[in-house]
C-alpha cells in the first residue's frame, strides 16, 4: 500500500471517528430505547466499513 | 384512459426519486466492469431498477395516504386527491415490484433481482410502515433502501458483491440523512402537523443542523475510502474532495442561516450526481 493511500485511509478514518463521536455526543434525546439501538446501526456500519477498507487496501 | 388519469399514475411512482436511484446504479456497473459494461446490460438493469423503485413508491403512496393528506407538500398526490384509489395503487405497486424482480432475474441475475426486491420490501414494510412513524432515526435506517441500487448495479455485472460496492452503498446511506433533514427543516411544520417524528420536529433546528453537519463529514470521508480500494484515480479523488468541501461548507452555512435548508437539499442532489458521475469519468478515462 502506498503512503498516499495510508494517509488517505487514516485521514478518512479519523474524520469518521471524530464525526461519529460528535454525532453521539450531540444526539437528540432518545424518546425510546429503540432510538438508541437505531443509532448503533450507522455507527457500527461505518466502523465495519473502515475496518474492511483498511484490511483490503 | 384519459390523460389526467395517466398523469396521476405517473405521479404515483414518484419519477423524480427514481431518477436519483438510477443515477447511482450506472457508476456502480461501470466500476464493477472496469469499463463500459455494455449498453444492453445497462439498459436492462436500469429498466429493472425503475420497475422495482416505481413499485416501492406506489406502495409507499398507499401507506402514507393518511400522512400525505395533512402535508402541504404531499396533499396534491394522487391518493389524497382521490385521483387513484388505494386498492388500485396497491395492485399497481405489487405488479411493478414483481415485474422488477422477474425482469432483473431474467435480464441480469438472481442476486440483483433479490437485492432490488429486498430494498422494496425494506422501504415499504420497515421504513414506511414502521420507522417513519415511530423514530427520529427513521431516515437514518430507512436510507438503506435508497442505497441498494448501487449494490444492484454491481451485482448485475459481477453476480457478487465486492467491497467497492459496499463503499458506494455507504456513500448513499450516509448521504441520505443530511439530504432529507434539509427537506425536513423546510417542511418542519408540515411534518409536525402530520405527526411524523422527523428530527427537526422532535429535536429542533439547532440539533438537526449539527447532525446534518456531522453526517456530511461522514459522507465525504466514506466517499474518499473508494480511492484506496477501487480502480479509481485522481479524477475521482479530486472530485470527491472538491464536492465534499462544498457539501460540508453548505452544511456549516446552515448554522447561520437554517432558513436556507433547501439550498443544501438541492446541492446534496447535485453532489451525489456529480460524485457518481466522476466514478464513470475516472474509469472510462483510464480504460
């Protein structure tokens, strides 16, 4: 993997982690337990995507 | 059949939404093939995708008719105005969905047909009937249905699902919330009147604008992940960066002027179209 690709994956991953963390911190107050469960879908989805991309790049 | 009745059937399938769905299919096909996959296959896949999406939209009209009648934006649709009967729309939706499945199976492969039909089922049974009415995370989860055409396009060419297809899926999935929340900001009162718990209705404008901004950052970051794992080059990378900076800039601008949400809504449409077009250009230039 070239340095440019490592840097790109790293920068994209950092941006995702920062944005997801901020999205969790600033999330609207859950109205039901399901609201919290639903939030896990986009969070886990992007984490899995980053892991797969890093592993396959 | 009269012209106005025909026009009502045309509106039932929400043709503008279908346009956007199809925009994401062709670039996925080009990326999967590493070249133009053949006009016949592209046309066949688009036609099948059109049938499935049209079926989903017709069924959505049936389910949402009690909501649509309360919203200024939707109360002129064929069902609230009684130009099409619910039973009629239901049959049309089912027929289109079944035709989409059979067509895609015959013209492409079973995986593409199953994916398109699964998206229809998810959109109708999970999003429209349940999520939309019960949670402010409705469009976050429901966005998965709109992201499936990228998988359909990839599957139509390869008969499998590769990682680049999932990245394209991720781009559309994370693009959907900021796109729809911008619309929901504009029509906040409409959604509130209809009792739909869209994010601006239950959490307010400030929280919504923050969530739009953060999801925009995620979209741009996910779009950049395509570069290391797919056969795309600098045309795509530069396009993704430039378009992404503008998208995030538009989202940040909303903090000062939330009344300009429709500007972001329109730009987000253009963003997705141009980003996916850059995939096509990049692959075809290199081929």
